């Protein structure tokens, strides 16, 4: 999951799938599919991250707007992971493992047809 997370972070910084694939030594088609699925789920992921962040840290301030829905989703998931570390003592747990829990394993799940 750390590799997928690194790809998502690079995408939020403006890198395309070809550059990300080269940096991570992964096939371009794999990275393109990761990014496509994450972008399709961005609104759902953002909502899951925001809800988790505020449930774990009710005093959390407003989240800043970002340039893309994917960037907002990744930020919200990151805030939720940080809140989980503080509230639940998950020190040392890889951030993307926590994000997988926050997203209930749906970070890159296919959207239902229709």
C-alpha cells in the first residue's frame, strides 16, 4: 500500500502516470489504473477521510481547499491517519495502513456499474 500511496501523493503534486511509474519502477498501466480508480473515488474518499478525522479529533479545524478532488481526498485521509495516531496511539503504524483502515479497504476499489 505504501507504493500506491506514494503514487497518489506524486499525482497530487502534478506528476503524470508515466513519470510516477518510472519513479516507482511499476508498469505504466498499473499506475494509470491506480490513479484512475482513486480519482473516480475521490469524493467518497474525501468524505471518508473528513468523517474519520472529525470523529477522531472533534477539535480539528477546517481543511484547506486543494486544486483537485484527488488532492483534497489525500489530504483528508492524511488528516484522519494523523488523528488516529494521536487518539488511538498508532505510533509506528505505516500511514497508508491507517488510511486503508479509514477507507475500509476501498481506496482503489472499482465503482459499481450504473
